[in-house]
C-alpha cells in the first residue's frame, strides 16, 4: 500500500482517520514515556547532558524503527495476529479506535506521575480488552501469540536482572587493576554508545508494534477483518520513526529521574553494564519475534547492576512502586480498553 492510497482511504473512512490520529498519539506518547528509559543511565552518571541525550535517543529511535523492521518484522506480525476483532470489519475498526484512546489515556497519566509504565504492555492490554468487548468473550484472544507476551515478561525481567548482575561483576573483575580516572573516561564514552544502542533497540521493538496497529486499521477500512499477513511499507517505517523521535525530543526528564537517579545510584561502569545487558535482551527478543517491554528490560538490568555491588544499593521502595505499576498495567489498561470499546460501539455502531 502506498502512502497516497492510505491517505485516500482515510478521506473515505472517518474511523480510519480517527484511528490513525490516535495511533500517532500513542506513538508520540511512547516517544516521551518509554524512550527516556534508554538514556536514563548515561544521563544519571553525567556521561551526557539531558538535552543532547534526548536528541541522540530521537535519532537512534528513528534508525531502530527503520532498519530493524526492514531486516525482521516478526514482532509486528505477533502484535498483528494477537487478537481477533470478529468478522465485521466496520465494528473492528471502531473497537480499534477505542483501544487506542484507552492507551493514550493510560500512558498520559503514567507520564504525568513520572511512572515508567510499559507502553508495549498497555498496547497489548488495550487491544485485548477491546477484542473481548466486541466478541463478548475471550474468543478474541489468540492464546498462542499471547504466550509470547508471557515469555517476554520473563525474558525482560529475569534475564534482564541476571545479565545486569553478571555484566557488572564481569566489568568490575576485568577493570580491577586499571587506572580509575582512565576507566571512568572510557566508561563515560562507552555509556553514550550504550545509550544510543538502547534507543536503537527501543525503536526496533516498539516501532514494529505500532506499525502493526496501523496495518490492522487499514485492513479493517478495506473490509478485511481476517487478514493474517502483511508487508510493512517504507513510508510507514519513516512515519512511525519520525513521530517516535518527535515524542522523545519533547521531554521525558521525569522518567529519566525515576529510572536512572531514584532507583539506583549508578557509577559509569554500572551504567555501561546496564545498557549492554538491556540491549542484548532486546536484540534477542526482536530477532525471535517476542514482544518485550523496553521499560522492564532496562529497569531490571539496572536492578541487577545495583544488586551486583550490594543488595542495599537498590532503592527497593522505588522498585516496589514500579513493579506494582507493571502488574496493574495489564488489568488496568485491559479494562479501560474494554470500557472504551463498549462506549465507542454504543455511540458509533
């Protein structure tokens, strides 16, 4: 589908137009709530200033969406096939609009309170709640694809923590006899590279999820409620990456503070270890088509790095707050998606 074909469809389908605007809104919100996690560590250790870090994250988010989708779009395929809105394409498009509205509300509230909630999980929960609403049962949930989300939760938490712990220990061991000043200069530079790599992988993971929603909306607008395959056009990769980069450039200092400053007081080598661990987890999950949360992956890697020094080095009260937010995202955003879908169907169906 060309960009002109898509614009023509939007002009003919008001619901597709609304769905597109809401999806762009979700991507924008994702840029300023999720993307700052990528640069939280390099900012907290003062390896790079906040403004420069945000610009860097915006640029590498762009390249992550564009390059990784061209190489492997399996994450987008997982999201695309995760739910079944039923056989009525018109009602499906209305429910999809409702899900996007629910996600925007949830994400904006999380940003306002400075809580690094997962937009990935909010997206999955929102569309799942809308699918349940339109089908009036759990028949709209694709259990096989949902299991990949469960795998992703374990991958982003357990493996993220473990790799952060091991990376910090290994870095300490390898540089134990090095000059401290030289080591800190090296890790300051390495952290900037690590932050760029994290931003790249954030774009690679989250960009694909939102492109899948775009393509779902286009399929519904065409009257295709049962399409299971797709091709991601280049113009859509560019659009998503630009909007995500714009969202990142708007701000995100509250999230940076919660993740990189309040939870663990990091030294440059620890920040490098956290970025290295989180980037490795995200790359593995992207190549295997498992949709994981960049927020979970980065924060658990930071926890592992902090715990490698000593357990008391981690501010567990902040960790508790983050974990409770993560736990609440699935039922909270799922219920919000369900309610919004019922409301939208009542008004527009």
